[in-house]
C-alpha cells in the first residue's frame, strides 16, 4: 500500500480543563443578534445543569497543539492527556505532528 508521510514541528501548551465543560462553546453565529446570544446563553445554562445532575465536572489534562501547515495556516487542536499530571517539567513543550496519507483497500 502506497502512502505519503509528512511531519510538522510545533508547540504544545499543557493545562487542566473540566472535560464535560469543554463541550460548551460559543460560535460566531451566537453573536449575530441579541436573540441569538440569549439562545446561546440558554443552551449553555441547560448544559451546565445537565453536568451538575451527572455529578459535576470531571477534570483532565489537555495539550493545545499549534503548528503552521505547508500553506502557512496556523493549525490548533487539542490532545486529551488523561486525568494524571503529564510527566513534563514545564507547561510548554515541543510537539511533532505526523500525517500519513493513504488509500483504504476495499
């Protein structure tokens, strides 16, 4: 099977987040009108109530990984590192992102 691989170098910032709260977010369209913003606040409130009913927020460590792609675009994504403190002495570390492109065999 033929494939193409590419590696990118970047940075990662490690921090602790409340995992089930991280799913709550505001989107650009939530700021399009006062009504849209009120609806977004209602959606957030309902999600918070659901989280509290489920036993409260659960924390996890994540790495916010940043690198620049081949077209000069800034790429940012998160990696869940689990509930235990990662074995790094700093909260900013280097990151290597490897991409492999391949065709699926049918």
